[in-house]
C-alpha cells in the first residue's frame, strides 16, 4: 500500500469545511459521504485511503444517531434484531477485508460504478414514497441473504446502504420509524467492524479524519437546528446533483 500523503493546513481546513457540510447533510437528508469522499480525493488521497478515512471520520456521528434511537429498534419480521446485528458485523468485516486487499489502481477503476450505484440508490430512496404501515414481509432466509450482501457492500464502500436497508426493513414488515432506528443500528454495526480494521491498515490520513470528524459533529448540531427551517427535499436534490456530477467526473478521469 502506498504511503498516505501529508496534508497542509489549508487542505485540512478545506476537509473540515467538507465535514461541516457533510454533518449538516446527514442530519437533514443523508448522503454525507458524497461530500467527504470526493473532498478527500481532491486532497490527494487515493480512492482506497479516501474511502477508509471517510468511513472512520463519519463513524462517531453515526454512532450518536444510532444510540439516540435505540429504543425504537425492533426485531425484523421472522429474525431477531440480535441476529441481524451479528450478520451486519460479519458482513462489515468481510467487506472491509475485501477493500483492504483491493489494489488502489483497481479500486480507482471500480469507484465510478460504485458511485453510480450509490447515487442511484440515494435517488431512489430519497424520492420513493415511504410506507406508513408495515407490509407483508419476506422469508427469513431471503432477509438474511439481502442483509449479508448489504453489510459486505457497506464494509467495502457503503454509499446508499441506508436506503437499501430502509427499503428492505419496510418490506420485511417494519414500520418506518422502527425501520429508521433499526437501520441506524445495523449501519453502526457494519461500520464499527470496518472502522476497527481500517484503523490498523496504515491507509488512514488521521489529520483529515480528525478534521472531518470535528466538522461533522459541528455540522450535525447545525443540521439539527436547520431541520425545522430548511426543506430536506432541497438537500436530497443537492446530493443527487453532487452524485451525478461526481459519477460523470469519475468516468471521465
């Protein structure tokens, strides 16, 4: 693995500003990684390092959101939440190891397709009609298979996992409030295992991670204030636009 390049002060400040915006974005509509990932690429990190650093930096604020809504967490159809949690941890480990073993040059070629997929999932999840009541559900083995795939993808890249899980959980029989809380806890589980592996990979830009983390926490507080004042739909449209531009840019590199 190549060395992580040192960052100058003005670059760290730019990364912190991106973290601030990402924190606001996550609080209002989700999709903060669409801001942090390209910013880290512009800062000079290779795609693998940028992805790992972004995952670690956003993990603290993600944990806060998950813990805050833990009382709303429920079992998922025929599966207990504990089993889904374990599946998410194992899948996150598998995805993180796959990313660690992926050469940066190959991952760079894969990134445009991952961003395209993540943007599509975000757009679909952000603008689909959310169900008010629980739906019919799905067989246990199907739910386990889907969650395993989502968890592996989450540990490997992670863009769009929130909307993938939200759709899966509502189809599996959860109401939207419980599905949102359960989704946050499962995402925390898969990213916790990935974060632990990434931290010892030697691929993390710790100054950038710290700057993103501080900016993200501040942005989350601002977002909590703006959530009653700024239409979330505006932020969703902005994320889709950013994702579209980023996808086109990645394919043209």
